[in-house]
C-alpha cells in the first residue's frame, strides 16, 4: 500500500463539492455527511469527521478552491453551482444609524447644503458603495437630498465628487484662477492616491 499524502478534514468536504457528480444537485446535510464520512473512513480508518459547520459556512464564505458557489435552499438543502460567482452581501443602514448620520450632518444635504423639509426628506447614502463592500455603518454614511442622490445614482460616490472637482478644474483654468487650480489638482491627487475612480 502506498502512503497517501496527508489530507485535511476540510479537504474531504471540499472534494465532495469538487466532484462533478455532485454538481447542481440538492443535498441534505446528513446525506453529505454520510458520503464524506465514508470517504474519510476509507482513507483513515476513522469516522471522526464533522462536516455540518463547514458546509453551513460555505454559502456565506465560499472557498478559494471552489470554482463556483454553494447555495442553501429555503428547504435547508445545499447545492453546488459551478462557475457561478458570489453576489456581494448588501449592507443597508438601519433607521437608528440613519438618524444619527442625519443629525451629524446637521439635517443638510452634504453636497448642495439643502435642508431637510417635510416635502423633501433627506436620504442617507453609502460613501464607499455597497458593491465595493461599503457597510451600512455610521462612518460610511452621508446625507444627501433626493436631487443629489439621484444625480449620483449610477455613479459611485467617489466618482461623483471627483467629477465635480474635475468640472470645476476646467472652469478654474478657463477663468485663470491659479489658486483654485492648484487646490483642485491637489484634491484630485488624493483621489488617485486612494485609487478612487
Ligand atoms: Zn443636495
């Protein structure tokens, strides 16, 4: 018998999902557990392998070895979908955080300084967008009026600011306002430094 290279317990779980026969099929935790246990026992003679927690974490955290994602169905079964990419988790602000951010921002749009009115309530938006992993936390919130919020809807917050400064730079150059020009050039360098497109 040739000596096998030491394989981690987790590897047995990952290998279950890497096996093409198991792709695109729904499995109960118990079904997977028994199959993985069998494979583990065959190699090691022991059945002391616990699979449930590792499998439960896969839909949330994934695994770099898996070219695809493990999804959990509403019925509590799991399925491996090869080639599919993970959807980034959304992180909205809760009402309490929204209130705190609005208060901090003095109930004013932070772009155009418009005050909140009953007719036009202000919105709280992510500074680092959700798609870039920006969280719905106090530090990552900014108060905007609906006009400014709509204007930047399809732009990232950073590019909204950057574009505004860029436009203003063109105006400053046209007006030969050297002081403003220097200031704006410095500002735009900060965007570059932080890789904000
Ligand atoms: Zn505004």
